[in-house]
C-alpha cells in the first residue's frame, strides 16, 4: 500500500508530466524547449514562496491562513527600493545596492510577519480576519509611499541576473527557491519547531498539555511566512525591474490553491513541502499553456477559483462512504 505522501507526490509528479506532454501536443515543440522551460522556472518562485507561507499558516491550525503575503511582498520591494537608494546609489555600486535592497526587503518581511503573529496570538483575532486587515494595511502603506505609481529599478546587473539569468540551465531565483524549500522541509521534518507545529495544528489541546507555547509558535510561524514574502518581494522586483503596490492581484487565491493542491490540510496539522513545490510547478505549466493558447486571463482566474473550490470540497467529501457496498 502506497503511503499518503507517496500517492500525493506521485500524482503531482504525473500531473506535471501530463501537462508538459499536453503543452507539447497543443502548443508545439516550442513549449518544451529550453528557453520556455527556463522562463517557467523563473516564474515559479514568487508564487511558490507565497504558497509556502500559506502552508505554514495552515499547518498551525485554528483556521490559520495568511492573506497578506502578496501585499507584504509588494511593500517589501517598494520599501527596499526607497531605503536602499538612501544607502547607496545603484549606478555607483550596483553590487552593494543589490545586497542592501535584499536586506531591507527581508527586514520589512520580518517585521510584517511579526505583526501578523502578534495580532493573531495576543490579539486573539482569527487568522483570516487578522491577515485580511494587515493585507489592507500593507497595501495602504505601499500606495501612500508610491502615490499609486510603479517605481522603476532600472537595469541593475546583479538583481537582473538574479531574476532572469540561468546558471547551468537553471534560473538563479529558482535555485534559491529550491534551497528555501529544502530548508523548510528540513525544519519541519527534523527540528523541534516542525514537530511542535504539526502537533499544534492537529491537536492544540494536546500541544498545550505537552507544554508547547502556543502563542510563541504562532508568532514564529507567521514571522517565517513574512520572511518568505520578503524573499518573494526580492524575486518580483528582480524579475520585473520595477515594484508596484498592486502587482499579483490574484496571487492570494493562487497561493492558497497551490497549498491545498499540494495536500495541505486547511484544518491544520499536515503539510509537505515537496508536494507544494510540485503543485506550484504544475500550476505554472498550466498557466504558461494558457498563454501559449492565447486564453484570456479572466478565464484563467475563473479556472483557479473553480479548481480551488473543487479541491476544498473533495477534502471534505467522504468518497469511501459512497463506494462501500450497501447492506
């Protein structure tokens, strides 16, 4: 009998292969050439990082979710650009500017994540309401700082290389994404934090009796989600050479879809990084196929919404009850 994780990973791996095959048949050989594969790989990290943040929040239980991910990512990029320019001029020292930009973006993501965790843990607000509120706060700050306009980074070689250039056939940002995924998987599997997080999500009463500091765990979990948003903000800025408050308007929906598609239980206590990674690549392949077939973005958003509802419904539906023979 195949374990649940193996079944999920095999299914998602087969889905990726099936989508690539369908793309080659429907869109032609260009769909699976090295250039398009590199392009798809470069687009996975920004969504995948946000999905990892949603996965951590969901795993913590109590209806945990982080709706503020893309808003915090955009604010991180905007704040990093504005502050890094005060530290060093990008034309004078592009390398130092790039590292300063990354450091500030991570700091803003860290602060935003801590704010989410404190509001949920100590304000006793439900995660849905709390992160919806901080989403509006982060968006409002981004609009205030930019007057609603996009800010251009211009051509900064280290950032541009990070966002768009491959090394040994793999985009640098995708390689970083894999490193982050491996780090999260290691922490969840082998570190005390991962064990406590799974227990907190699956059985909060047992976790409290076991001496697990629930509030501390919630703050740490949402802090990690905020840092992931900061990294996503760096990737978005590097790939687009600009930052804007409303970039990725549908990313909240897609990040939740990736997490649920990857087998993360909305009620908490279960989540596998490898499955979420495979779900992210599958949706990116499908999105690229829609682009090749010139399918409207409105239809794509509709498809994401229907797929999310179907997955949530299937998670609640007991198929075994209907398959069992009646007596």
